[in-house]
């Protein structure tokens, strides 16, 4: 039984599914699911392949969610072994996607197979929502699938996302929410000219600096029991022609809010505009809302996941909302309870990404226990 999850993880790693490519991963998963009674549906939007698989047609719905796409490898010569040729060294399985998140996908499949072999009668349906667009622009993946499901009134009750949530030991952290993400693209306008004639120019860098300082020092909220305080960060800034004697005509910058449930995106936008106007800037500002904050602070899914970690690992997990965004942000607004539970995240997106081989089996056991608590008759 143990080798089932390792073998499937290795098979998925061999498929070079650099975002938005799927490279046959979903077909492999669909075949395994069809063999245990799932109806599978491929949804292709633009450049992205998605898989929706469901067993059952009308009961409360438990859904595993995840992605087959991986980030690019980076310099191949820096990898100890080829990134798409899985290799075990010192108890760890190496390969791109081992932790993020082909190990989780394999654990989901194997846990479901084992569970169904023991429980032919179910109190809930089981589904898989798998995309190849999570590491990319996240336009044609989970977001589009959810739009289809919502249009046909197909509601997810509980959703477990296999993102690598753990830190030092598998199961030590479960993500029960994520902060919202709001990005601003700002251009502050001035008048270009020679640096030796300051009376003939309007330096946009000088004009923008006090406003940026105020934005950086503003307290947007104090957070709450589940979320840290909202943060503002400038991630990119550009000005100048390349010449040392020219005042630029504009300065462009990108900034991002990671925000709590204490504020809304609209409130943040209004406060930013007020600060820019206070400093009498001439500017253009465009916004992109990358995701709303979500939180599952209690309920059957939380109880099941906490129990599963305790039963398998013998310790109490920590519920946290730290880190970046995940596709859970597209699922939670439908009313679903959403959690993230997966491998340790210390090597994700890095050279020599890896997962502890023994952790794959532990993850299968956790997933199977969650199914038993929520789905078994």
C-alpha cells in the first residue's frame, strides 16, 4: 500500500507540466478516478486544462482541490539530479513538484482509493477540482471551473486544498484562511527636462516620495485573532531615461496590499486615493484584485482535519492564515468551508525541491481519516 503513493508521485513528477501545461497528469488522475466510480469532465479554457471529477450526484460534497502545473525549473545545472527524473536520496524524493503539489495529488488519489475500498456506502459525494493554472496567471483555472459549477448550482460543501501548508513536520500547520491580495499600478506624472534647469521641470520622483513615505508608514488596521495587520509593500519602481542629466517625465511603481478581514479592498483603494490627492499628485492608478480574504474558523472540516493530524502525528496542529494566496480564494466565496493541508514547504519553488518519502504515506492517512469523518456512512 505504501508504494502506491510514492509510485504515483514519481509518475506525476515525470510529466513536465510547467505552467500552464498539464502534460498528461490530469488524464492519469482521471483514469484512476474512473476506475473507482467517478465521472470525469475536462474543462479547457484558452491555454488551461482543468479536471472536474465527481462520485455521486446529489449529497453534500467533499472536494479535493489542487494543481498539476509547476513553476519553471531554474538553471538545470544547479539541480543535483534532473528535475523531472524523480530520485530518492536520504529518505527524500527529489523533483520539480514533489512538494508543490504532486505529492499531495498522489496522496489524494490513493487516500480516495483506499477509503472507497472500505466504504461503498457514503453520506456525501466526493469530487476533485484540478487545474494547470495555479502557478500562472490564475485566470483560466479554478476560477473558471467555479464559475461553471456555480452556473449549474453545483455546490461544494467542504474543500481540502493540497497546498504545502506544513513547516517543520507534516501537519503542524493547516491553513484555514488567506489574506486578500490587492495590487496597484501607479504612474505619477511630471515634466521632463534638464537637471540644470529645475525651474523648467516638475520632478515626479520628488513629488511622489512624500506620498510613498506616508503610504509605507500608514497603519491600515491592527488585524484580528486570525489575521495579522494589513501590510503595504512597494514591489517595483522605475523612472529615468538612462541619462544622468535628465529629470524624468514620470515615475511608475507597483505596490501590493495583503489585507485582513478588518478592511475591504474598496476601503483600501479610497484611503490610497485620499493620500495621493492630499499630496496633490498628477497620477494614473489601476487596480487588480488578486483575491479576497477568506476564513474557515470552525465547522466539520476544521474538526475533521484537526482530528486527523492528531491521530496520525500525535500532536495538535496550528491553524494559520499566513503566506501567499491559493486557489482557495476562488472556492471560499461560494460558501464552502476551505482548508489547506499538505507537505512541508521549505523547498517549494527552489532548486532541488523535495518531499520526505515517509510524509507521503502520512498525508494519505490524514486525507483518508478526513474522508472517513465527513463522507463515510
